[in-house]
C-alpha cells in the first residue's frame, strides 16, 4: 500500500466556521472551487470567493492561525519573496512566496507562514480573498550571492613540468 496522497487542512472561510478535512495537493484546486473531503467522508466544492485561506496542518486540533502569529517579528530566513497580504475583510498576513514564477497557481498563492513549525506548515490563499498583496523584500536573491571560487582539479605537486 502506497503513501497517502491527502493532506490535512483547515479551511478558513469569510463569515463562517472553519472546516477541517483533507485535500489532494495535486487536484484540489479546480476551476470552480476548492475540493475538500470532510472528516465525515463527504466531498464539497467550496467556491474561491468563500475561502479566506487553507492551512496545511499536522493535526486538526491546532486550530486556525492566531493573529499574532501572522506577521514576521524580524526578517524571514526562508528564500523567496517576503509578502504582505491584505484580505477583503481587512486582516493582514505575511509570508514567503517561492521566487520562481513556474510555481504560481492561477487560482491563488501558496505561501510559507511566519512560523511554519509552530502551527501550520503552509497556506494557500485564493486570489479572490485578497484586496492587495505587496512584496516587502527579496530574501536570498541570486543577484547578491558571492561568486564561488574556482576549484583546481588537480594538486600542483602532481603536475609534470
């Protein structure tokens, strides 16, 4: 039997209760909405306009991210684009996006939250949930890396002169 392809998530919705369930990371983002398998075994298609964010969690008991854990207290350590997202309801959250345009989804953004080891590993934020998203910085830019010093293939003592 192979490993499970479903991941535990908590779906935070605007003006409604948080839903616990499972998603297949490869197929949960459909054009009409987010496909969620509930803990009771029913499948629901949630429209993107209702979804605030999706938390990928280790355990359902952790609950929704606390507001004080949604902002970085210092410059992030993860490589990528340090962003600040403002939701339609006025909430603000920071995170790090991969600095690779091939990883951007049409329906929204997958971000690493300020403390991925504490409560939630990563978040998916639908575009429809945002009123704005700003880049605060580029962490680990390839333009600022120091060039590597060339390594000699062979030691000089073996050279024949």
